[in-house]
C-alpha cells in the first residue's frame, strides 16, 4: 500500500502528533508499505519560493544567484518537486516540505503556505492508495480537499482540540468558526479516527460521520523502568527521602503547567519540568522552585522520565495524553486531570490517579499521599502492565486495518454515487434520485 501522511506540524517541532506520525510510519514501512510525509518546511519562506503553484497572487521571483528559482529533484524523491518544495528523509521516510511561516512567538511551530492546487498536484504525482492527515486544520484541510477532488480515500486523524484552545487563548468568539471548520474537514474525509471517547463524543456532536476510535502506541522498550538512574536523580537535586514529581510536554498555555504551583511547596517534593515552549519564561517565575531541564529526546528523555517518582498531567484540553503512556510504561505513578484523553488511559486507583478538573487542592492531596513508596508501588506496576499491550506495532496494525476500511468505504460511496447518477438518467429529470449516507 502506498500511503501519503500529511502533517500539520512536524519536526523539529516535537509533539504527540509528530511522535504518532514517526512511529506509525516506521512500523508501516517495516510491514512493507510505502510511506511519504508531506509537511511544512522547517525554514523561512524565501522569494525563490514564489510561484503560481505556491502563492498564486504573487509574481515569480527574479532569478538570481542568491535565490535559485528551482532545485534539481533528488533521485530518491518519489515525486517531481515544484518551486518552493524541498526533499529530505526523516528517520528513513521520504519527506516533502512545503513553504511555511512560523506561528508568532513560537518559531518551531510552522504552518504551510501550500494551496489546494499545490497539494493536489503532489498527490496526483505520488498516487497514494490512501492519504493519512494528522490533526488537519490548515495544510491538512487542503489535503482533505485535494484527496476528495482526486477520488483518493482519506483518513483524517483528530488530535488537537482547536476549538477549546480559542477560550484558553482569550478568543472565545472564534470557537464557532473552529467548530464549523473542524466539522467540514472531517465530514469531507472518508473516515475520521479519534483517540478517545471524549473526542468521539465531540465529533459526533458536530455531526461528523464515520468516526472510529484509534488510540496511540507507546515504545515500551525505550520507556522502561530499567532506565531509572540514580545519577539523573542526583543531577535533578533529589536528596535521600525526596520524591521527584515531573511534567513532560510543550510549555504552552493550553497545557496548564502553572497548575503545578500547588505541588512545588510540598515538603520533600522536587518539581521537574521537562520541555520547552513559549511559556518557559513565565513558568520559571510562577514555578520558581521547579527544575527546568529544557527539551529532551530519545534515551535522555526516557532516563529522566523513569527517574521520576510521580508524573503529573494537568492539561484539560488533551485529546489523548501520549506522555502519560510513556510515564506509565516507565513504571512511574501517574496523576492526571479527569477530563479528555486521560479518562481512556488511566483506571483511577488502579493504573494511576485522576483528580477533578479545577480541583487543585485535590491534585496536591493526591501527590502528597504518593510520597509513600507503598502507595506508589501498585500504580507503577499496574501502569506498566497496562502499557505492555499498547505497542506501536499493535497500534500500526490497527491503523492499517482502518486504511483498508477507508478504501472500502470510498469504493462503496463511489459505487452508490454511480448508481444514483445512472438511476437519475434512467428516470429522467422528473424524479429525484435517492440519497445515501455511508
């Protein structure tokens, strides 16, 4: 199967969406499928990128030595590159980048400038059997439209609660627009995958059809209790008898990291914040007793997570909670807000603990109770056992099954459309064709 995976944001920006794409592509390729990424570029937009394909309203750039107007397409690239597009391999997967602009105040988070026409031309060249669109809103929305116009099955993966972010960022008047756009994108797609029951309920409230649940895998070899390190604990300032309580993720407003201020004053507790983002400076003031490690990846991240005693997840707008799974796989007791994605991951009192949204006193009480190693031990053991069944291999195999189902849905819709049109021709203009909704 030939699969085009479209990323709304991509490396070097790290997120649960990026991790999901990378691990899914890795496992799909291992199973013999051909995969290519389409993503925003990781660089600025240059005058040489101007072309009718990319920005129809702008003139072509004047050719000069400083900004060559075209690049030779590498032999390994599966398609012919248009002006402004670049090619690379990310973890062995062919990747085509579209020109992009950074989000104000967040330079690593970029949005593509590519038009529907540019995406459609690329799809027509690559000829995928199915298009996987991760968290569609800008580039992803154009990919859904392009796939629909070319008659290619598309699987839209809902991963970001954009509508909820409008309130968090002080723009509640945009919520109705966000809901309308999300409904339009996912209704146009052949199929939508949602990571949790709360996400499914939200999409169904928007009357999005063909919604199915697909969770995420976790690398249980990378994130493992054996990576716990006394050297890391000492580096983080843990004395004998101290417990390390940590958070991992993007330091942005919607993550509600400032809620952890109720923990930092607990005696014998060292608060550890792992990650980077636009809120870093403000959080260093609010969480003045915390240790900030910056962004970590790979084995360094796994060692730091496994070296924690308690992992916290305060964000109320998470559609899933990938870092929760990584902490549980690492054998760390987890505490999360009881809303959204965590409800599908944590069995309260068995594999972790949940607290009521907004009840920060409850969060503090739970963390305080977990200072006792005997209270943490069953949560750590049960959490690890729960994650052992959630490998990326298993998640990718289920994803492959959804691709097959999307292709069948698409064929069924096409056949019914053909039958309706043929029936209308036979009936003549005086009678209406029947309507079908798959």
